C-alpha cells in the first residue's frame, strides 16, 4: 500500500467505529503558552480533556501534522542519523472524550493492526505502565489483564514513567500509556536475539508504532497530578513508521513518504543515495536531513509562520538553515536548492494537506529568499570558524555565540562543524553568553505561573462582546503570573465583553468593578479557549459579583481598523490578482497592518487604486452582515475567505461587507457599517519576506491628522521655495543644482588628493616589503581618500594607508590597502579598523581593502594610528 492508502485505511476503520473524522489543526499552536508547535495528535484536543470546551463528537479520529524540534519532545539531533526519527511527521490517532476507555482502545488497536493491516502477531510486543511511587500512580493492572485477551503474557513488558507515562509538556493532560512495538528484523536475526529484549532499547528495527494513552490526570504547575473530570483515550501512531512496517522497508526514508524527495535530491545533486546509516555516510545523512527538513519548513510556513529571529519563526529559520548547511557541505551544492523540492512535496500532500499545493509559489519564494540570505552568511561564517583559535580541541563558548549572534549560525550547526574536526563546543559558555544577551535586550520572557485557583465549578464561559460593552459576571478562577520580575494576575470570568487578542486584533482593556473597587484590565488574551483578563492586582473580595466594562473608545477605533483590514484584503485581490492571500495582520486602536502574498513591490498606481476602492466602499456605507454559528461546510460552499493556518471549528462566524466584495470567516469586532470608518489612508508598503508584502494604514481621525500633516509639510516646502507656480519644476531645478554642486565637490576632492599626495608621500615608511603611511589629514571625503590611496599605490608597492581626520568634532579613521597585501600578509582593512577604532571611542568596518570608522574622541587618533602600525609590523615579521 502507498502512504496515502495506509492513511485512508486508518481513517476508514475508525469511521466504521463511529468516530468523526476531523482535519489536522495548524502545526503552529495557537493561544497556548505552554506549547509552541503541535508535537502530538492530542495537542489540538487539550481543551476537551481539561473540560474547557465541548467536543463536536465523543469519538474522533484524524491525522495530525506534528513537529518535534524544541522543548520536552525534540528529535532534531537524531534526524538523518537513524532510520526512524523525524522533525515533522503525521500522527494518526483515535480519541474518546469520556466515552470508551481502555477495553475498546486496546481491542480496536489489535484488530486494525492484525486483521486490517495483516501484521504478523509474532512480531508485536506490548508495554504497560509499571507505576510510579513519586507521583502516587499504581501499576496499570487493568491494561495488563485486557491485553491478555489478545497476546501471551510473555509478550507484555512493564516499563516506567520515562516510557509509559505520556505528558505533552511540563503541564497539562497526561496519563499512563500502553505502547505497541514491532520487530521488523529478518527471521534469521530474530532467532538469534529475542525481540522482547530490544524493546525500548533504541534498536532501529524494533520500534514503537502505536501509543495508547489513557488520559486520566492533569499535571499542575507545582508538579502534582489532579484527576480529570472524564477519563479519555488519546492514541498516536506515526504514519511514516507504520508505512515502514507495512511496506517491508527498514527505514522511514525508504517509504514513499520520503523516496520521491530523496530521488529528486539525488538527481539535482548528482550524488547517489546508498541508504547507509554509518556515521561517516555524510552524503546519505545530508539527503535524509534535507528530505525531512523541507517537509517541516514547508508545512509550518504554509500554516502562516514565516522564518524570523524569535519564537516559532526562529525555529523555522533554524531548521531551514540546518538543511542548507548539509547540502552546502556534503552535497557540494552552493546555490539555493531546497525550494526546488516544493512542487514534489506539494503533490504528495495534495489530498491531505491542500494548503501546501495552494501556496506552492509563495513557499518557493520564501524558502529561496531564506536560502540566498543564509548562503551569504554561511560563507562568511565558515571562514570565521576556520580562523578560530581552538584550545584543547574545544570551541570557546563566546566564539560559538558570535557565530550565532553575528552570522545567524544555530548552535547545533557550530557543533556539527566542530564534530567534523573532532572538536567539542563549550555549551555552558555559549548558554552564558546567550543569557547575557537576553537580559540586556530584555527579551527573557520566562514566566513563573501558579496553578489556577478555582472559584466556580463547571461554569459556562460566555463572550458577549460583539453586542455588549458591559456585563455582570462571576470570577471562575484566577492565578498569579510573575514575568520579568513583575507580579500580575490572570482572571477568568463566566461572562465577559472583553475581546481576547486573536486574529490580529489586540485584546480589550477596561475595568472590572468589584462593588466600588475598580481593577484595571491591562490586556485580554486567550489561553487555549479561555478568555484571560490580565490585571496588576486582585480585589479584596474576588468571590463577589463583578461588573466587566471595556474601554469603548479604544474598541470603536479598533473596530474601524479591523473592518478596513477586510476591505483592504478584498481590494488587494481586485488590483493585484487572486493570488493575494492574507499572511498576517495587526489591528489596534492606532493603526492597521496587513501582510499578504505578492512577489513584487506595489506601484504608486496600484496603491492609489487600492486606496480609492476602499474609500469608495466606505462612502457606500455598506451595512455589516454578520452570520454566527454557520456550519463550516456551508461557509466554505458560500465562498467565504478562509485563512491558511487558522483553526476553525464546526461552526463559524462570517463577516460580509457587500455580498460580492468582502466575505470572510472572522471572530473579531467590526463596525456596523463601513461609513463609520471615515477616511482610509495607506501610509506604507514594504517587503517583510521573500514573496510577502506589508501595507500599513490609518483610519478615521488618525487618517485625517496624517493628511493634514502632509498638507502642512507641502505648504512649508512651498514657502521655502518662495511659492513657485510649478512646484515640481522648482524641486527638480533644486535637485539638478545640488547634483551639479556635488560633482564640483568631487572634482575638488580629487584635486585636493592630488596636492596632498605630493606632501604625504614623504611620510611613507618601509616595513619589510610593505610601505606604510599613517597620518592625519584634512581629506575626509570617501572619494578623496580613495583617490589618494590609488595615487600613492601607483608609486609604492604593497601600500597600507591609515588616515585619520575630524569632521564636525568627530573622529574619522580610514584604512586602505592593496589586494596583494591582503593575499600575501593576511592583513584586512576591516580587521584593523575594528581593532583600533576603540581608541577613538567608536566603531566601524568594511571590506579587506577599504574600511572606515567614526568615533567621538579625536584625541585618540594618534594612538589608533600607532596601534595600526604595530599590527602591520607584526604581520610583516611573520612573512
């Protein structure tokens, strides 16, 4: 069977067991601070287990795209080196939310594997939880006895917490589990060594294929376990491992989940894939890494997470750069390559994850842009790595951090480079440097979160903010949060008008009135599906009734900007084409920011056309049409815009401004009619990533103020130009005059350099075979200094020029040298300028043959020049 057939057979089996088949959630986890990516099939159902949300069915089955590259579950370092670890994988799963439990889960798992997939029963082993005294959880004798109905006692293995107690993270739903392992070794090998002895021993051919989790507990922040209200079933089976077992392969990478990608990598690289897992089989390892990483990167980007320098975006960038590093070093590919794999990947996922195919061009553009950028940094970084001073075969932690901070080298890439040379890396030193950076930039957002203090049992949490700005409510629960040394609190109400930050719209602020005591709400966010009100202090009596009141002025301004984002989306599609898709937005009281897929800079005419369309729709005063609780299939059939990367429920809300203009699924807040927006004004259009553009805009009073400011600026320019009749002509005349003056200045600089050359050549001294001139001069223009350097270079071989000067009280320093000096003596103008610029209390840089620096201490120029001369003398002595 093919991978697509194996997946479908799983879903069909559980549909026959009265399970509802649901779509995969986005791989980037939303509204859950404890989990960056979906790392398991159960992650999207966390709220069902916790009782925060009611599932659409008591029995569910699906295939979930998962990523394991960070946190508790991290397989990144094993990828490519063995036959079964991956970063991105599909997790097949069946779920019961308070319906069936262990007996059915075990029986159905055995039925599917042995009767439907026809696996050899003699190759299967079962593990169960042996109990844990510290957590106070007994051995799972119930599972043991249930398995005895299907397998002999000697094929059931008891294992501890590490292997048979499943947890998604440091906190959250968890429980004992029972794993099914398969031995896919040859009959000859099985006769030599019993498969039972190899279970959980990291043998590549005796592997876990299915984990049946009996979800019974919630792990609290203090580490304790609290029983869940309902016992649930959570199973997970890696599709790629299942394919390996069913297709008779001995590696995930030999199945058709990966083989089309590896075959294309072979073709493009001209290298032969041998399937070796020897640690020195660098080409094979590289091909597996690339095949794995392109799947991970493509699916995460398709779900809306662009490569970035922080958070989830940095993980994407790190994984992509890791793949680039492998093809650059081991496949002799030195130009963008990974983006070429996207069409093959999108075809393989076309039926199960159509978002990849739908965004194929955007994915190729984004990935290629990242590759181009990192290849440039990689060349510089590899040279820098080669120049490192390594003592005792260990790379200094500070050096590793410099590669990371300056050249974008992920730490694991530095470790790879070191490993190839037989070195290690000072990880503690790197972590210490990283921690200092975090503290200095105030980016350390680590939170100390207490457990929730429950006040109401089993409440119904209701949002009324679409129609109401105030509500009477009770506190459901609260907890303390300490972040960056500041103590704050989170409060959940059973009824609230406060909109929680989502869909690009900022969270509401306002007041909570506990009797006469008012508690300001500084932000509102979602955590899982809870609406969490952030406050700086708690009321004296938190159990009393509360009146929740939003800041209506801020909300009204936010609504204008959110509604205009919908209008902009529609207008961009009309002007630029149907390829335009939203890739992010930010909606606040102050402004609107909208990101979208488009490969080229918008022209002034296109921007004006978008602006005209939106303002025309505002003048039409189109009344909002809001439809709530629309079945998702009905919404899809209506043509409503659906965003990639969003998690939609069974019922959705449709926001329409003009039946034939803008219709989108949206949970945000909007104006009652477009006329309330007032004026719309685009103020910026930029590129934020390859294939992704951004427009920024103002509405209402803010737009009017912006236009008035621009008009005033125009009036001031007219006055400065003495009110010319033709302003454009007057400005052009001014520019032409300025251009002519600059040319005259350039000529004067050349003449000044020629005069100075005759005077300064007397100060040139010989250092070995080098000629050195270090002095101060009145020449400060770049063109003049280059002219001087070229002129002296014609008279003196192997010239190094170090020239100091001042301009408006600031020190200027320039280093220039011949290419021959760089090649023969290993000197670099850029390195010298960095070494000596501290003497003028400044900094700078440049190329090996020409570099400049500026500083605030002109008195240090002589010392800087003397230090530069010493560096040149040292280099001359080494040759």
